[in-house]
């Protein structure tokens, strides 16, 4: 069953964060996408909830926050499919790496992989769609070089927010585990009296 509550919460978080001034591309989006498969094991819901949340937050940003820049209602911004395509791969990284457990190498590896994937795919799309770049290897390399300052923010954001989100998830998971064990021990103790 589709979880509307998760969709609303995720949409609000993405919209609020994207509105708050921040360093270019220093964002929790990839980290949230990596973590979400641990929260919700249903793969179809992972994709639908994440993409509906991104779409709703994009609608809000493009048509409310940046309405003065857009003379008409914007359903999809130019090149959105490159970013969404990168997020598909980030979801797959999250599903593949965090099936059973979270380890520091997996956490760091997934944060680096997601930032590299996003950088390569979004800049490739920029190269294809932007007329300032020549459509040859030189133009592609120029586009990637122009994107390096943004990559720094992406990498730092993915590492920072993944650490915060996964660490928080692990703390709450362990607290819940401790409560479960404590309840079991107390129940078991009382049954032996």
C-alpha cells in the first residue's frame, strides 16, 4: 500500500531544504534516497514515494518560490530527466548496498558513488542540452570541468548528510532493539517467579 504520510513528510522536507540558502549542491536529497530503502522495504514504494516527493517539491519550488522567473506553470523543468535518472541509480545503490546492514565502508562508498553518478549524469545532460558546449569530447570535458565546483558541494553534502541520517537511523534502531530486549527480559523474568 502506498504510504501517503511518508510522501507528504518527504515532500515537505525536500521542499523546505531546497528553499533554505545553502552551498551549491550541498543537499540531503541523495542521502535521503539512499536511506529510504532501509525505512521502507517495498521497492516499488521506494521509487514512487521518492519520485512523487521530488516532483511535488519541484512543483512547489518552480511555481511558488520561483514563480517570478516562470511566466507559466512549470510541470517539468528543462533537463529534469537527467537528475531523476541519476536518482534512479542512487535508489538502486541504496537498495543494493543496504539490504541487511550498514557499515562504514558501505556508507562512505554509497555517498561517493551517488555523488559521482549524479555528477556524471547531470553534467552529461547539461552538455547535451546546452548550446555553449561543443558536441565533441572537448565540449564534454569542458562541461565536466565547469561542473567540478558543484561536485564539491554534492560530495560534501552526500558524505555529511549520509553520516547524519544513517547515524540517526542506527541510533533509533538500536534504541528500539534495546527496548525490545528489555521488554523480553522483563517478561521472561516475571514468568519465572
